C-alpha cells in the first residue's frame, strides 16, 4: 500500500542528495568525481520516486470517487511531469568535461534544478499527498528547512 509517509521519506532522501550535489557544484575548484557519484545517486532515487508516482499514485488518485481529487491528480501529473525530462537533459548536457570548462554554468543549472525539485516536493506534500487513501495525518515538512 502506498503511504504518504513513505513518499515524504523519499523526498527527504532526494533533498539530502540534491543538497550534496549543490554543495559540490558550488565548490571551487570543481571536482567532477564526487559530482558524478552524487548525480547518479540522485538520478536513481529521482526516477524510482517518479515511477512510483506515475505508476501508482496518480492512477490511484485518478480513480478517487472525489472528482476534485481525480482532477488534482491529473493537474499534478501534467504540471509536474516535465521534471524527468529536465533532469535527463541536465545529465546529458553536463558532461565531466563541460563541468570543468564552465563550473559557473554548471552551478547555475544545478541551482535551477535544485529549486525546481524543491518546489515539486513542497507542492506534493502540501497539496497532493493528503489525498492518499488511509493517510491519517501527514506531517507537514518544511522543505526549505531541510535543504531542497
């Protein structure tokens, strides 16, 4: 059974890895080795989380007897669905060589990705997860306070 608490735990893990990635992107001189490791860790976690939402969460909420919940799931799937494509582009665009040639550009794009991920996390936890059936009480987590 899908639980909001489990999805929030995944958000905490994503935020932690994203914070590490941003820290590496800010470092000078830039070191591509920990960046590569951290990006692949973020990639694995992010795509697993998105797959759970796409394959389990959104279909479950779309079947809700509450029309507003079903509409909310559709809206979230549409509005927030581009994060996977954005992340894929980021991974392809920023090779180790390019990161070393343009550390400031890499930092800028990493900050943009970080902000987008943080906004998605915030919105899902504030607006969407409370509609998961059998969610008794979803603790509100301050995304900014945890770093994403």
